[in-house]
C-alpha cells in the first residue's frame, strides 16, 4: 500500500467489460520529501518523481483527498464488496483506493517511541 | 521484501471492510547504503512495531501469510505487512 493524494480522474468508453462502471482516480504517491522535516530523512529533499497511479475507487474519494491505495489481489478484494450483481471480481484492476485517510501521525509530533 | 524505518501511523474511518481493525504504519524504505530512499509505503502491522523501529515489509501473498497462513487466505485485504523488527543487519 501507499499513501497518496488524489489529483484527478480518468474516464474511458473503450474498456474491458469487467471494468465497466468502475471509477478510476489518479493518485500521486507521497515521497519522504513531501513530509514535514521533523521526520527523519525528510529534509534530505528530492523531488517526487514517482509515476501517477491509476486506481479504482468505490469509496467516493475525490481530488484533494489523501488516500491509501493497495496493489494486486488486495485491490480486487477491496472492490469486490461494491460490485453490482453479476459483476465478477476479475476486472483488470491492480490498484484500488482502500481508505480515505483522516489522520497521519508522524514521529516527532507526539514524541518518539510508542 | 524491503527494509525500512517506521515514521508514523495512518487512521481512516472511510475504508474498505477488509481493513477494519488493522493497524497501519508508514514506513520509509532504505536504499543499499541503509539510508532513506525517499519511497514511503504503508503496511499492516501485527508485531506492535513503533515509530523509529527498523523493520522488514513483505508484499503480495507473502504479506497475507503474515496475517494468516496460506493458501486459504486470499480473501484477506493485505498487500503489505510488517514481517520482522530488525535487530541487526550487515
């Protein structure tokens, strides 16, 4: 999984039938340099060079939301519960939003340790 | 698997049913020299790891095996899990 920010969406008319009706979002992964400098290593800088990830969304996330995205089989498990009757969980999907993030607690914000 | 350092935790109420009750940690991956590479991943933690801990994170079906032994664990929503808290590496 990774933490990312929704930057937009993608739509298409020509697609695999099993992917019909699935909303697709564009998500930019957070890099260490995007986090506050109080986090070890974050101040080292470096640009965010990761590719945008296209992921299925059944949690109604939107642009500006921070989300967790899962890959692989876990992505298909996440969308399986929201499929319409007759739809199979074998859509050509390998990434999906699994949570809309409320809060991220970083080291240094509440002191080190547990 | 990757090796990394736990830098925080993540909370969400709007989430897929399969994530309910899971503790989610942010892990800064390490590069070949042991420094932070810049990549950050989120993993399910069952080992009670805390901020600053040096851990290994398993992905894919290996991650599911951390939560429950296979092969009948494909219904689990898990693609990354803390597999070990590292004490030493050379």
